[in-house]
C-alpha cells in the first residue's frame, strides 16, 4: 500500500495543527475546493501544487499513474470499475454509471484522498469527533459531533454515547424557557405528534448519537396556499430539532421538534403544527 506520510509532513509546514481532528477536516475541505481554487482560502496552499494533491491520492506522477488516469478519463466503463472503492468498509455499487468520465476522475481521486486521510487518522489514533459550541435562546452549550468524512474510533463512540443525556437535557431546557415551546415527536411520514418531556427523556437510553439544530424562516405568500421562505437567524428560533441516532450504521432515528408557540411564525396554519 502507498505510504502517504511524507506528503503530510510537507502539509504540516502549512498548518502545524495538521495532525488533529480539525486539521485533517480542513485538509479534506481544501481538497474538495481544488476545482475552484480562486474562490476558496486554503489552509494548505501546498495543495495548489498538482503533484502534492496527487500524492495524497497515492498518485505520484509515475508513468503507470498517468496511464491509469488517461484510461479512466477516456473510458467511462474503466472509471466505473475503479469506483468500486470502499468507504467505511462498504462498497459503492453502480455509482460510476451516473457520471461522465471527466467528472468521474475527480470523484475517484476524492475517494482515494479520503481513504488516504482516514488511513493516517487511524494510524495516529486521531479522534473523528470535535466539540461544537452553540447558543440557542441565550443558553450556551458545547457537545461532541461527528466530523464529516473522518472515521469514528472506538473511543469516539463512547464519548458520543455518554453525551446523549446532557444533549437531551439541553434540548428540554430550551423548550421550557418562556414562552414555552410545544414538543412534538416527528414520525416517519413527517407527521408531528404532541409529546411530553418524559418521552423525550426516556429516548436517551436507546440513542448512540444526539444532535441539535434550529430553523427560522421569513415567509412570503407567492400564490394560493403557496409560500416561499427565506432562512433567517432569530434569538428564539421557529423550530429546535433533536435528532437521535439509534445505531452506528445511520439506519434508525428518532426525531423530536420544539416549535415556537407563536403560530404567526407558520402563516399557512393557525391550528396544527407544521
């Protein structure tokens, strides 16, 4: 297997915090923006050297590498075969059939880069989660969240699971600040069922990960029963959502929602929750 460590030491000169959760995440974000370098501020400007970018992907510019890239770009079926790569040990099926070959090589390189960075992350035992600081209804809170594309280590699973009760407690406290929000359980059909604090609290025992998000909109009537919303920031959000992941494979969820009691926030209805 190709050893990517030397090129990472070069990138360390751009950012001394490379070998951290935030450092590896920033590197992945920079790699995503390689297609539009003029519109992105790079944490790792060394990436603008094409050879550095290819080296992270395990392609160091040899004749064999150049031939492989040429074949992928000129033959979509070859690209399709190469894209049967594994992400978190799960194969991607039929993904290549949806892309043109010129776009395919970009996706192929991205997958190789993700695999390379994950390999380094595991080797150095770098956490796949980070602390997120949020402030809702003037209540500050910090909790661990999964960093996109990085691997969740065994110790990360324990950290995430142990944080669930405190996240649920924070969610409930937000809903109880005057004016008190209405609590709903959101089912698989996105129907909102009035629920109680105790039901929300009891859900903690089954959750592996908990997340909080907010949503607020200014609405404009555009036709009969037709509304257009513009996202806005409010001290008291229209909705506060609690997402509970019940398994590590992201297959089962429970959704709760705290909704502002002022129904004028939801102008299409004055009786039911939206």
